[in-house]
């Protein structure tokens, strides 16, 4: 795990642990289950963010178990897409450079001195699929293959992108345009971040 990611997860765990301990100590412990969880955390140094033995994975599993024990039921959202065709131009067509694209740049002078209007390109060609709530979808492909465009389209981030009028995206039966208006925070595109 990258050092920056581990540091950020430790910071979040510390804040949540502090909030949890203050909530139970401020109003007294609510029940014996809360008391037992605090005793378990005190005995297990891997659950203490301040300990050198802190284990982020174990802490997250314990936190999720605690939420489940208290009756919190996580909700999931599935989606279906049919005949997904997406077009892009301008900034939507910017590709991540590869070694070969950098080396061949001097042989493509029209990209730098060509027409001002970028061509409209067909990026996604008739995709169909179903993802049920709780399932995981891995989108893999080389730079420029449309992975980010697919993920952005699934989340309704269509800046500089145009979805075909016959394409369909529904989230548990809710059309994408309604989902974006009424349930905006339920579907979010989180751009990949590279740490150096």
C-alpha cells in the first residue's frame, strides 16, 4: 500500500475512533455491546490507530461489523445498460500518453497545427450489461480504450461526451436523467489519482 494512502486511512480511522469513543463516553456507554467493543479495541492493538501494530483492513472489518450489529443495513444499487453508444470531442478525446505516442508525436503535426474544431469520435460501441447490487465490476483496458469514458457515462458525468439517444442506463429501474436530478449523491465518479 502506498505510504500516502496508508497515512490517509490512518487519519480517517483515528477521527472515527475518536468520535466513537467520545459518543460512548459522553453520554455513558449505551449498552453492554458498546462496552464490549471498547474493551476489544483496548485489548487489540491492531484496532488502535495510534498503535504501531495498527491494521487498517482489520479496523475497517471491525467497523463494518459494528455498524451491522447496531442494525445499519447498507443499501446497494444495481444498474443496467443497453446499446450504450458514446461519442466525444475536444477534451473528452485526450488520451493518456504512452511511450509510443510520445515518440511518434513529431510525425503527427496536424494535431498541433490542424483545424481548431476537434473531430467527433465514436468511443463506446453498443455495450450491454447488468450489474446487480453488491457485485463488483472491474473495467480494464489500455490507455485510450474507453475505460474512463465508460465509468463516467455510468455515473452521468457526460462533460464533452454525448450519449446516443437510443442508449439506456437504469439504476434499479430509475432512468439516468431522473437519477442525476433526484438522487445525485448516490452515483459518483471518482477519478483515479496517482501518487508519486
